[in-house]
C-alpha cells in the first residue's frame, strides 16, 4: 500500500501480523490493560535508524471515557466514532487515561493498524563512492 507518508519518507508496508481489533476491558485492575495506563513505548524498532513502526488507532464506536495521551508533544485525544491518530509507537511515549466524570455506554472498540516505513535509498552504501549533500 502506497501512502503520502510512504512516498515522502520511503517505502511503507503494512505489518499485518500486528493489526488487531481491540475490545477494551471495563476495568484495568490486575489484567493486561494495566500497562496501557503507564507511560510506555512498544518495541525495539527505535534501534533501527531511519526506520519507524507506526500505529494508527481508529475508534470504531462512541468513546467519552478513554483519552490517549502523548506527554512529549504534549497532546491528547479522546478518539470516538471514526476518529483516528497515528504515531511512531516505538519512539513516542504514550499512554491512556480516564476522563474524569465520564462513562461509556458500551465497551470501547478500536482498530490498531501498524505500518513500517523505511528509506528508499540504502544508507549502507560505501561513503567513498557516494556523497550526499543537503541544499544550504
């Protein structure tokens, strides 16, 4: 799949094995959802220069309660009913939090979609044969 982002930055590919339909638990006590409430990144891709793994979160239904936060930017989004956000999930610290005084009428459902973006030009070319200059 070619996107504007992949055209500008390099080649992009869907990471199909990581995509999921996520149905949130009503409680995050003593289950796997607890980690989402902590500041975190998700994986080892930050070690790969010029490459990134991106997550797009798409809200499938109404959501008033859960807010996705990015403390380094800083920004936050309460995604609801078709809204989405994308980020480099191996480099951008993120977490979710409850919006005080709000309740969802049904379980929150999101699609978690993943892409890898990598350069068109191999950066391992011999430096004595090629020279890259940036315009001044």
